[in-house]
C-alpha cells in the first residue's frame, strides 16, 4: 500500500518541480562531456596526460559553460517565484500557509481564490484579489516572429501589469479564471 506523500505547495517545491528536468539534463551533459573529453585525451595523446589534469580540464570545459547556460534556464522559474513574493508582500499573506490551509498539492490548480500553473519552466501563480480586472489578451504586433500572447491586467492598487507565457492555453485559462465571478 502506497502512502500519499503529496505535500502542500511551497515556493521551494514549485521551483524544484519546475526545474528538475533541466537540472537533470545539465548534470547528464556535464558527466557525458567529462567522460568524452577524458576518452579523447587518452586516445589522442602520445604521452598520457596525468589523470588529475584530465579530470580538472574536463570539468572546467564542461562545467563552466553549463553553469552559465543553467543560469539563463533558471531565470523563468525565478521570475515566477518573485511574482509570488510580490503578492505576499502586497496582500500580507504567506504562500505556504495558504497552500497548507487550502491543501493545494497540484501543479495545475484553480479554485475561487487561487490559480496555480507550472508549465515547463514557467511558474504562474496568482491570488484572485491581487488582480482587479483584465484589460486584454493580445499578441504584440510589432514583433516579426511568433510572439507569445500578453495578458494585460490591473492590480488591486490600480497599477497595470503584463503577464506572458509561452503557452497560449495557460493564459486563456488565466483570463477565464479572472473573468469568473
């Protein structure tokens, strides 16, 4: 018998669930390139390079670029967590306490108070009373390539915000959720 181990969402849990695949791929790439580099160095050299130098160079040439690539990959989930922190400060609540109180454990969830959606690396979480009204959902016409749609809305303090996502359906769901009474 399996025990239900689903726990309420937290910002950390959202971040980990959004980034586990890219981090796993990054580690596999580092390990594979490191082995490949050592194999090439062993086969190609007439005088063998000492093992500690091979390991050092292979880690340097694979880990350093991978760290920079990973930093760019982690920008989207970090923006999502930052939006949650802004809502917490503005509305004076604790995200993890709210998730625990409402027993929200899923990465795709919506009810009368919360909209939670994690798609790939994007974390889109909004509390209903943070957004007052929806202005529009449209694509930027000035961009030549296919641009993601942007949902323009008004916050509770009458400031305009723009919410974008690479998934059109997610923004349409968010718009419908916000328009529901």
